[in-house]
C-alpha cells in the first residue's frame, strides 16, 4: 500500500469512527485475533486500531484474545484463535510436525536489540562470550532470529549463559544487574536506553551484513490455519489490510506511538523514552507482503537448517497471498 492509499483508508477510518459504536462491524462475525503482551512492539495495535477506527472502516469485528505464544498453535487449530502471529523459524518447526498454519500478511519487522549498561566495556555481541544474557523464551522468534544473525557474525550462542523470561521480567533482571546484556524488542529497548543503557547491536544490522539482503528482516507475520483461511479468504484479506494500514500510519506519523504510550507500558514521567520512541520504533512495523519479504523468509529458513535450528525446510512454502 502506497502513501496515498494509506491516507485514503485512514480518512475513511476517521469518518467511520464518528458513527455509533459497532455501527459498521456489528453484523460481521467476530475475528479472534491475538493480543500481544504489554512491553512488546505489537502492543500498540489494539489501541491504535481502536483510536483510528480502522476495523470499522474495513467492516471487521475484532475480538482481541490473550494468546500464549507457546499455545498459539493449539489455539489456532482449535478455533479459539483465528489469527495469530508467527515467525519463519517457529512456524517451520511446527509445520514439519504436521501443522497446517500459514503466514498471510505482515506484522512486525525485526526490531531486536542487544542492550548493555552505558558503562559496560563491551563493543560487540562477541564480547559477551561467557557472560549472562537475558532473552525471551528459546522458542520465541526473537531468540531464534537473534541466534541466526549472531551466527552470521561469528558468535555461537553456546558461548553465552542465557536466561529466558518475558520482556518485563528480563527488564527487571537487567536493571538489577543480574545479567550483562539483554536481547529485547521495542519499546523495552528504548526505555532502557532512556535510562542510561546503550545499544550494543541491532539484529537487523547483523542480518544485513551476513546475508547482503537490505532492510530489517521480518520478525513475525499474520498466521492462520489453512482451513480457516480457505473458508474466510475475504476476511483474511481485510485483516491483512488492517495491519498494513495501522503499520503504515505509524510509519507516516510515528508520534502515534507516544499517543498510546501509557497503554503499552511507558509512564508519562519517562520523558526521555517518549522522545526517543518515535525514531527508534518506527521501522518495527511491517507494511510489505511481497516477493522481497518471501525471499527473506526463505533465507531465514535456509540458514536455520544450516545451523541445526530446523532439521529440514518445510516441503512447501509457509506463506500465501490473500
């Protein structure tokens, strides 16, 4: 979606938002969609979609569901969740075990950062060999893709002492000094930098240097089971368009992130974080779902197989266009 198309749809969304609540989407069947946890980049979606009236403009009736990443496959297969998010490595792993989940639209580009204290001596992630690092769970795409990118830069994660936890739990570990570094997403990374920490490296930069592919790689895309997708193709296309629209709005006007800062866990008195957030988090929000994105997904799977993160690549493509 180009800038003119994005602004046109947002204008329509603003008009729809003036109608009585539920007027546009009341007749639509609810779409059960994942609700990202506080402290994650995706936590801006629900408040911004609501404020901008995007779901109403598209005739969607969204039901945001708290989804455990470890149980998302089961929730999607059981129909407790219609739309979730998955990354290429995690999805490939469960497809190899017989899952029928498929990616059908953009969600987040990789915004993971290695963050260390401002006075630490480390200059690159390789300097952390033998040190303790906090990360999201081992099955998370954040961890898997950081491991892939680090390997391209010559760092073996077996040389690190890794503690796994939620973004907010890892934030507490880092601020207590229990770990030397943290692998974290926005907006947590910005909150830390605002408090005196510093970025050691961006996973996206390591990926670009290691592969020669330009731009931040996809972190997660929209995912659904093939039976749901086949039965709800038009709805899926609208959901994909919704995410393109809200993510495009953020890229056009990243100050929107400040407007929903409280809802995503940033307190009003964190003035430095609020000042830094628009510039640092803007590019986390994916708007493309095309052959270039598919090339990146294929490359992520290829490298994951070489590293042994995947026993083999899935037999077919893990993504579709709707």
